[in-house]
């Protein structure tokens, strides 16, 4: 079965991220995902778009973030594109599995002084089945794959 596809483009302002979340949530209802899986996919995509606005564009308005959503019979693939700063190699290593988590000191069984940053990519990775990143000719692309028959959400 061929993928159904829709592309959304928003300005690089955080208030636009909710529009992407609502669109992904509604469009995912046309798949075989259950409500929990839809929520997980929506959260992953919203986090990825937030990251593009924050890290690629430094919160600067007036840029575009493109969200390409393709739905097939067995998977949903969402690719977030921007033309801002590319992702540093340490962040890319988080995606490809070379870095499990940012370092966390543990005191008496509790984590102390948790770092503020570095959790978004780990969240995206934990909510979905596959995450990849590329940057070519000034265009950054973060691809999120969610298998509709996935046990990720169960």
C-alpha cells in the first residue's frame, strides 16, 4: 500500500507547535494506532518541532519548520525539516544509540542535579520505533518512524 502524505509548514514561533500537535493527533486517528500510541507519536513530534525552533533557530521568528507526515498500512513516518543550525554530533550520537543517557549523579537512590537539557532526543527515541537525522546542503531532517503494530506504547 502506498503512503498517504501531508506536509505542514509553520513559522518558527513556539505558539505554532500546538498546531502541529493537533494535526498529528487528528491525522493519526486515520491509522490503526490506539489512543495511547497516537499520544506518544504526537508528543515525539511536538518535541522534535520544539527542538528545531529552540536549537536550530535559537527561537528566532521568521523561519520555517516543515513537518512531512506519511501514513502507510504498517507505519507512520514523520520528518521534521529546518534550515537552521545542524545538530551537534553529541546529539546525533543520542539518536543512533551511542549515548544512552546524559550523565546523572545518583545520591541515596535519587538522581541529583539533573541536567536541564539533553532529554528531548531521548524522549523522542523512547516514544518511537526509529529516529534518524541528516543534514545536507543546509537542510536538517529528523525522521521519526512509528510502526502501527508496534509494542512501543504497550
